[in-house]
């Protein structure tokens, strides 16, 4: 993460493994930051404000994740425990200092009380984790727990967007539906992928609560995971995720219809948000995820002629998990200026690759990882 280089006298003072961890957490939190940046810039046309507000969820996520690691992983650090605890907590504190500075830099008329209240909710949700018991919890209890752990981060991003004072309550509701359900889906997928670690650490999450069997009846963690995979749990989680994604798509359509901005203005906001993410947050160069050859192909297909552009858009729409009107999208894309459009598409591809690299983004990916982990060694 770029701010570490400014804070520490030299890169060597931070162990490479910890730097990789911080970068990964920043790249995850930066997705929320990019969301915030896009919608703040869209309504204010203020790049500095968009970047300031975008840094808050990014740095808070880094702080929270590093402090969580200090609690969850410290028993595995053995002789290095004290040093590694100090490193994780100290770097997390540096990230939080950035949050304090960003809040101070926000305009005086910004109402940050809802933002601070959401931060308190995030902390309260983490404190409540130890009290959650899979033996007595219902599926509804587990869903509410996912909302408190994951969806609340979406609330934070929307609270920051709301400080601009430019969105109606209805529009903010649409944004809230998009952000909270998006974080809910990612948390469910992450909990499924992390099932082995959570079982070993006696952490109860939605996949285990959905399981109708008795976890204590299985001789090992691997046996219990095999039973979960063979049960209806994957289907139940897939249905839940599909419902949330449908809500996201509906809210996105209604929000887009309500925005009084040209498609060129929306593209400009995307350029701003993605440039901030790629230049200020992400540690991976674009060329490492989107090769020069792929970049040339994107450029050629989006700028050569309308037929090539429509075909490219149709291919991308078909790969999206929800239904998209490819003809309508193609008509919109063909009217946009080529250069910023190409830059945006390349950076979106980069962002998708980064997201896929630091987290599972589909139930299928999480299940594949679980099955590979539980498969007997040949």
C-alpha cells in the first residue's frame, strides 16, 4: 500500500510477508473505496473530496483486518508471537491514523456522525462474534450475523457517499441495497471458503448453521466438511446469493434510471475512481493482470468498428452472472468516447483480476477450493 512507504523510513522495516498481507487487505478495502469515490465524484465533480472519502473505508478495512489477525492467528506465531503482534497492531494503528486525518480533511459541513456510528457498529459486530453459537442459532440468526459482519461495511460506504448531500433518500436506499448485499454475498462466499479454518477455531458461520447434521458426530474436520459438501448446504447458499444478486441488479437499474447524468459523466466518474484505485491503492501493475496483448485486443475491439464493439460487449454481458440487455448496453458503449472507455475497461479487468486473487467471488470458486483441499493426496 502506497502510504506505508511514506510512513516508514524504509521498506525493509516491514517484513515482506506482512507487506503482502497489508497490500491484499488494502486491495480488498479499496473496492469499497472505489465505490465511494465513484458516487462522490459523480455528484460533486470534486476529485480531492472523492479520494479523501474513499480512503476512509480502505484504511478502516486494513486496520480491522490486521487487528483481527493479531487475535485469530497469534497462537500460531510461536516464538515470533510478540514481534508479529506488534507489527500487526502497529501497522493497523498507522492505517487508523490515516482515517483520522481523512476525517479532519473532510469539508466542515460534512455530516460524519452516521459514518462514525457505522464504525461503532462494525466494532460491536466483531465483539459479538465470540457469543454466536451454531448449536442454538437459527439460519435467520446466522444471516443477521453475516449482515453485522459484512453488510455493515456497505453501510459505511453509503454513509460516506451521503455526506455529499447530493443524493435523495430513495437513491441512497438503492445504493445501500447494492453495497450491503454485495458485501453480504462476498462474506457468505468467504465463510464457505474458510470453513476448515473456522471449524478448527470453533467459529460458527452460516454454512455450518445451514447444515442439518450434528457436527459432533464426525470424527474429524475433513469428515465434517465432506458431509457439508454432500448436503444441501451449497444449494441453499447458492439460492441465498442469487436472491441478493437479483436485489443488487434491480437496485442498480432503478438507480441508473434516476441519475440525471449523461453516460459520458458516468464514464468520467469511473475513470476517476479506477485511476485512484490503480494508482493509490493497488500494488499490482496493470500489465501483470491484463497483458499488453489483451490491452491491445480490448482497444481494437472497442475502437475499430461498431460490429466489433457490439460483439465484445455481448461476450462480456454473457459472462456476467445476471441477465444483461446486451443490445442496450452496446448502444450505450458505442456512443462513448473511445480513449477513456478503453482505459476504463482495461482497469475494470484489472480490478476483477485483483478481486479474484485476494478473495473468492462465486460460490462455485469457494466450493472448488474446498473440494480440492478435502481431496485425498494421490
